[in-house]
């Protein structure tokens, strides 16, 4: 059996290193003139207990994580976790967050296929394949534009996590310095401002990450003040 690769678009998730998206979409003719039919991955998913290695650009010597895969009505869905203890895993994760690694590819061997005449072309329909891995790839290499990474953990989400951790530390410091009214008032003010900035807007009904740019400018300025405080005499 020949080993074949296919590339599709991707996007990034809610925990560091996580991303998800489609490695294949059913019923769409890709740039190779082939189509994956629904059910093509069913057997190989079972054989691999629903998991495939993640490698960089199909390089078996460059593993960077593990993917949980399943078929849904649209295609082969991937929930991936990049290994951030590996240098290449960190590099790929950075590229996903910054938007230049936006696609995903997979390699496979055909087990069952049929040829269907479509106007003047013979289209190969894959009925069953044997999957080897999934690979994040550089932008603009997708064989099928409908298969995309639909979610990556963003730096903004990480900032929200950092703010929530800072809030916990500020509350602890406020308790410790309650007798020092000036320091206590400063800490309580920071807590109130950050809490307000992290809350969804009642006007727009948006979550924190959907807030307008000026909202996040205020957030950034407040977090800089917090970092200065926590890095000073009040830090441990």
C-alpha cells in the first residue's frame, strides 16, 4: 500500500497546547481529485483506539503530541494536544496562536476505493483507509479549504488565566495587609478593577475574550500595575 498525505485547514483551544479541527471532510473533491466517503476512517479509528500521533509536517522523527480522532457527520474530527515539553511542539503552538500555522494534514494508505466518473474526470472515492498520523502544517497548504483547525488556545485566553491567578494572589495579600489601610485600599481597588474587566459586558453580552480593543488596553494597563506590585515588596 502506498502512503499518501492530505492537507486541510486547522484552528486553536482552551488549555495550553490544545487545538481542534478537521483533518478530512467527507464528500468534497480535494486538489488531488479524490474524495473521502463517510465511514472511511471508522475501522482505523477502532484499531488505534481513537488516537493518532501528531507529527510536524509528516516527519515520523518529529513527534509533537497526541490526537484523539473521531468521525462526525462532516469529517474526521481531531482534538489534539501538543507536547509543550518538546521544542518543536512549542514552536508549532506559537505558530498556531500567531496565525501562520493554520492547517492540518494526515497521511494514510488506501484500503478500499472506487472510481466514479464525474463529467470528464475520474474521481477516486476512498471507502476505507488506514491512518498513520495527523500533522499541523503551514498556512495555505490545504488540499480542502473546508477542513480547518477551528480552535487554538490563544495568548488572550492565557492572559485571562494569569489575571484570575493574580486576583487570587491579590486577595491573599489584601488579607495579609488589612491593617495597613493604604496598601489594603490599593489592593482592593486592583481586585475590583480586574474583576470588572473580566466580567462579560451587559451591553454587548460578550465573554471576556470578545471584548473590544479599548477594553483590553485597560486590562493590559491594569495587569502591568499588578505585575509591578507582585514583583515588589509584596511578592513572595
